[in-house]
C-alpha cells in the first residue's frame, strides 16, 4: 500500500512539474514575443500627442514620449499643468497590441492620479518581464490597495486628436478600431450610465460614461471613470480639416491609421 501511495505521489509530482514548465514556457513566449513596441518618429509622436489638446493649451503643455525599452519620458517640460502623450497599451484588455495608439491629455489632477497608471504599465511592458495578464492583475491589486487613487476633484481630459486607434470600451467588443472621435472626458469615478440618465451600456450620441476598469473590479469600483462628451459635428469636421497633414503623416507611417472621412 505504501509503495502505491509513493508511486502516486511521484506521478503527481511529475505532473505538477510538467504543468509548471508548460505555464512557464507559455508565459516566457508571451513576454518575449509581444512586448516590444516600435518607436514612433519623435516629431510625429509629438504632434500626435499635442493634437489631443485644444490649440491654446499646446505650447505650454508637458509632452511625454514613449521609449519602448524604458517607458515614458519628458520630451518637453510645460508650465500650464496639462500633459499629453500617446497611449500604446491599455491594461484592462490584457493584450500587448502593436497597433493601439491614441493621443490623450490630462489636467494637473489627472496627471497626478491617472497618468501614473499609464507610466507604470508602459514601464512594466518595456522590461519584457511581464505578461499582459500579470500587468492587469498588478494594476487591479494596486487599485484595491489604494496605491492608485481616484481623482480628488472634477477635471478634464481632452482627446481632440483627429484620429484614434483604440478599444471602443464596451464589454462585448475586444478589438481595436480606427476612429475619428474627438471628445472631452470629465472625471467621473465610480459613476455609471444610469447615474447620468443614459442606458446601461451608453449611447454615443450624447454624454455617456465609460469605465473599463469597472468591468473587472465591479460596478462602482472603478476609480478612473469618465463622462464622455463627443465633439459636435461642426467641431469634429473642423478638427479633421485642420489636421489633414497630421492624418496623412500618420497613415503614411502605419496603414492602420487610415480611416474613412468622418467615421465616428
């Protein structure tokens, strides 16, 4: 009987070792095959990042650029409290995409409370030592521990770039899209669409709430929610028209930036 038990334990141990080796191999492959991003040309990345802001805020804003092997760094130090950058990794979806790129800006409050998450995610990806799922779990854990906190006051994030390639933010849509969608985002931690009188999943023809982190943390537990107000038709057309040069440069750089005119 003892021999049978010892034999079973050995088989169980061997199976455990094989499982660990398989998981490690899968994790290693994921880390080192997908993590590294291509560096966007500096002038193009700078202009794309600045396009997130209204023109009057651009000159004195702080511009962050991404070094794919290190993370974000300051390329231009501003003085008005606003920052802008191009986000390349959205931790909520636990994927290392190479074609995810959206220009975003924050006021001083968002720069203090929300941007650190983008910085940490980019830095972790840049090491090549983390899988997307590990990064997602680390961020969730830090939110739960209070390391990442919700904005302490109402504020604004401008996303007025003429094009963005990103996730739509809906739980049933897990692929990136290229869109003409300049919009304004007002900090709304823990809010839902119901709170502002919209349907649960939100309608995009007026203000709506988006909070991807709540998909994983639970309703009213995501500290980085926003009330999103799309730019009006006339303003959107003006933004697209004034940025024709930037749109062409982006499309010439990567074909995934091409989008049909006025596609929302």
